[in-house]
C-alpha cells in the first residue's frame, strides 16, 4: 500500500467512528487497523523511503515501543562481572541487570552519562560499565525506523471488549544524532539493560532503546498530518 492509497482508506476509517477490536489484548489495535485497511503486512510504501512501519497506538496509553536494540562494542566492563557487582535478583531468583537507566543514580548507584559523542552507563564511583557511540546509535535508529506512520485512536471498553476510534494519522520522518541525544537526555528515549547471570556467562537479551508511543513525534524533525 502506498501513501496515497493509505490516505484514501484512512479517510473512510476515520468516518466510521468506533469499531470493535478484532482481537483481545494489546495487539488488537494494530490488528483491527490492518483489517480495516485490508493489508497483511504492518507497513506501507513511501516514496524515497521504501517500506516503513505503520504503528497504531491508544491515546493516553503509557505503552512503550522498542525502537532498536544495540550492544556492539558497548560493554567496557565484563558483563558477568557487572552483573555480580551491581545486579539484583530477578523474578526467577537469578542475579541480573534489568534496569531502565536514567541520569539519576538507581539503587545500584548506576546512572546515564551523556556528552556530545557518547552515552554511557556509569557507577557513581566513576567506573564506566557500558558506553555507546551516539553516531552509531543514530545510524542504527535511522536504519531501523527512518520514518513511521503513527495512527492514534480513542479507546472505549464495552462489555469487556475494546472499541477503537481511529482519529489521527501522522507521517514522521527525518531524524538525526542531535535529536536522539536530546531525547535521551530528556528521558524520552529510555535505555533498558536486560541481562542476567547464566553461571558461566552473561545472558544478554539486548540493550533496548525504547520510548512511549505518544512521544514518537518528538524523535523526528518532520511531522505531517495525513
């Protein structure tokens, strides 16, 4: 589906008002939109940008989306040593580093440090745990999510089922290193450490760079109403 076809279809969907979710659970909003659009793949084709993701979100929802994961050459401290030095027990009793990092030190005294070229997880002692080159992060972001069509919907619950009123669609495009650094600094892009002690090694599920769905427009220079 190209952008012009999407615009025509979405204009009709917007006029429908509330429609019952096609599926129970958090994925219902995307599945219902796909069914209404008559598409099987969760993306559309944009000139000069290729195929980009179509994302539907509930207005006012605190739900988050993982933008990308990135670990390459990031760990300055051996991950298993880091877990055993600063980790906490997870729900399975394993020692792990399952932290959403911020610029304020957490219970393990780990925090985010940001400068013009890197973002790092540090201990208050000054020890650097992991460090990401911002240019590499921005390149990964631009590769994974160069543009996005974000559809916003009001939600009502009726007799235990969600109903969606798809009210708004925005085309988000053109991001940059400066935008990513600024949004990490403001806490709109969150960095999730996700690794645990697997006895002989650290089991790393990938450091996640995430944001709240409603804050996605902050990550792009161009936000166009469709």
